């Protein structure tokens, strides 16, 4: 099977307000395969987004930091919206997002302890 290429045709393009989607709650699920979160912005299925996260470094994290005492790991990757549905209670939409190219170091950390890792910050944009 051949390599995949990012779609640039515009068929799947959709606008995000201010080109960023705000994550409303600090409560979301994060794994090596993807994440779920709540936002006030509707995101159509199959829309590709950019993700920037800052994860705390775990004790078992074997990735060496560039500076001593660096307690976090900055990660940038792409993802695709698998589902976006209006919440039954409260405001906003529940989004299920699948990672497309999560770096191997982040995959290893999330696979080792997915429930123990909560991002220090997260940003979703086009």
C-alpha cells in the first residue's frame, strides 16, 4: 500500500472560529490513539486539525530533555475529527479525535500510563 498524502483540495475544509477551538473542560480522555474533549465549536467529521499539547514528563519517560529540570514535553501532531455531537447536558459539543501522526515518544508515554497523563495545556486549530 502506498504512502498517504495530506488532502489540499479543500473538499474537507471547514472554518473554526478564530482558527482555534477552545477546550471547555479540563476533563477529557487522552490515549495513544486519540482523545475526546468538549468544545464550544462544532467541528465537522473528517476535518483535519492541528494539535499542540504540553504533557508532563512521567518518571518512566525515557526521553531526555534538552534542559535539566524540564518537567514537560511539547507535542505537535495532526488529527482527524471522528465524531462531533451536541452534549445532552451542558453547553458545547463532545468531540472524538483520532491522532494521525503522534510522535513515537508521546505514544510510548501515553501507552504506558494513559489515565495518569493529563495535558498541562492543549490547543486545537486548523
